[in-house]
């Protein structure tokens, strides 16, 4: 991933907050710009045929704006090439950018957005605000259209379970995510084999192993300190395993005192114990995602928390023989509500067609090309990430890290979970990460951490101007 130090990580690309000012700006700007909603003028359309099931106007140009991050743009350009082959009279303008919201907010306000947006990166658009402002084209027609690979199979039926649900806001499918993302703790299997270490199943096992790692002259942990959400993943994973899906739903539904639940407090305390024991590499709190990940790849630390995009993001700098792997976040205890192998999972990398796009039917057609087996297989090979298209990785020789992710998901089976508060409530996401940064530096204890977050959750729940969602 090529970024400047003040760019957010690709992890933000996958599922996290807007920075506070960006989040507030997105809601405010979009809230005042709904003049066309789904469009005052009828959509331009061409004849509907077997070759053109979505009725794309053949001579209409298409503009695609995508986040140019850790996944690269090869797969989105592949989709553009497929589109061009199907509609040779059209010109396709494919652009890669870094800060999506900053670039595209003015265009949404002006009613002149692109035809397709890959909404990812540090300052991404607030999808909940876009949906509540009627700025997202309903993708139901795309989902019911014949897939590019098998016309007798709809696009909907080519997608992994949960993808359509993940993209549904306010009763409509407003976006589709392209990548399956799992979160865990990463380590070098080669390093562990050299020292005879075994990946821990519980947090007490983790703390014991960290002592051994320190004695070997290696820092047990590092983390992407400038972006506290990275360490929030282990916290909420441990909390979910201890408290079960009921806790996950309580958090997302803004229930009173959900953040003060015993499981959540115990999970925060587990990370506080890691800090207090000195198991985190000195200076980690000041590191960007790339700095922390590079230090880990260089053998300066044994563990780092991250999502399943890590291998692809680090592929240019990972030493030969490093053999990275992702392990599920250890359980708090052996008696947790969910097994230690349970994994936090979600679909990610959001693609949308703006409601006021000049060529929305072309936008839908581009997504039909994007969610094809050919593009998805290429994505797995070049980005080293799992696509959401069924069967796309069959026969693909997965890299070690991606293979470990696939193995973790296979072992987890139905024991997977995911939080939605980040997507639904940007102010709460910011509060969570601000408080987590303070927890990791020891400036607040777990109870103070929970109090700060719960206060914001209660404020969001009481704010009638914020659209509410429920699981």
C-alpha cells in the first residue's frame, strides 16, 4: 500500500470510522444536498437484450472512481476492461484516489457524482448518511440480473452469505462489498517454529507466551498506534467470545450499558494487562500502520493485530521465509460463550452507484463485471485477499497468510460474528477509537474507557437527527 504518513490504513478501508471532522462534515453536507434523491429525470437507458440485460445506453461514457490502496487497482481495471469489451462505443474513465470523501463530497453536493465509487480509505464517505439522504442507487436490479459467468444464475446467487445483508441500509441494498475480511492476530510461523512456540488459545496463554518471547529478546507485540481501531479488534473479539452474540447485538442496537457489560470490561482489562506487563514494543503508540507492520515483518515484534489484507499490503517488504499467518484472537477463558476459534468476519471494500450518477445503468453493469469469477479470481491472486464471489478461489494457490485466513474461517464454521456500529454510527466509532488510544497508553483504565464510550453511545441513541438501525 502506498500512502503518506497521514493517510489512514487500508484497515479503515475495510470497516472503520471516518475521522471525526470528516464524519460530521459528510452528514452535514449530504443532509443539505438531497435535491434529486433518486433523480428528477428518468435514467438514460438502452434496449434490454440477452447481451445487455441491464439496458445500458451503448454510447454513454462511464466514470469509475476507486480507492487506490492496499488491494491495488488491477482488479477494478480488469472489470473496466470487461465493461469496455461489452460496450465498445463507451469511453471508460477509471480513476484512483486516496481520500474519497474529501474528493467526492463536493460532487455529491453538486449532484454530479461518478457512476461508480469504491468507497474506502481513510476519509471515506459515510454510507449511513448517504443512505438516509437517498444518495445510493438501489442495487436490487443488479442482484436479480444474470451473472456475467452463468446467465442462468443471478448475481445475487453468486455472492457469499451475508454480503447482501451487509450492504442493506434503510431497507435497500445501497452498496456491495467485494472482499471477505477476517480479523485476528498475525505472527510468523517460521519464527514460532524456530523457538518452539505454540499459538495461544486463551488470553492467559497469550500472556505466558509473551514472557517467553521477551526472554528471547523480542518484543511480544506491536500495533498501529496512530490508528487505535487496530487494537480495538482484539478487544471486541474477546468481548464477543465471552458475551456471545447477545452482546454484539446489544452494542450495535445502542442498548443501555452495553459497553459496561462484564465481558466488554474484561476484554478491555485483558489489553490493559498486556500494556501493564510491558509486552508492547516501545514507541508503538506513535507508529503508523506501515511503520508498525514493517517493524513486525523485520522481526522486531512477534504479534500484530490486523485484518486479512495484511499479507497483500506487506507483500513488497516481507522477507522470504517469513511465512506469516493469522490466528483467531484468543478467548478470555476456556468457558467463553463462543469457542476460541470463533472469528470476527465481515464483507468489506464497498462499491456503490450514486443515485444521481449520469450513467447509473452503466454503473450497475460495471458492478456485474466486477462481481464475476474472472475478476474475483484475479483479486485473490494479486491482492492476496478473499473475494465474496462463490468458488472464485477454487484452484488458486493461496499464499501462506491468505491460506491461514481460509483455514481459520473453515475451522470457525458457524462461529463467526461482526459488529455494525462503525458503519451505522460514525460518532460512536470515533469515540471508541479515541478511548482505546487512551487505554493503550494507560491514561484511562477499563472502567473509564467503558464510561467514555457508553456516554457517546447514549448520546447517539438520544439524538433524533441520527437514523437508527437494528439487528
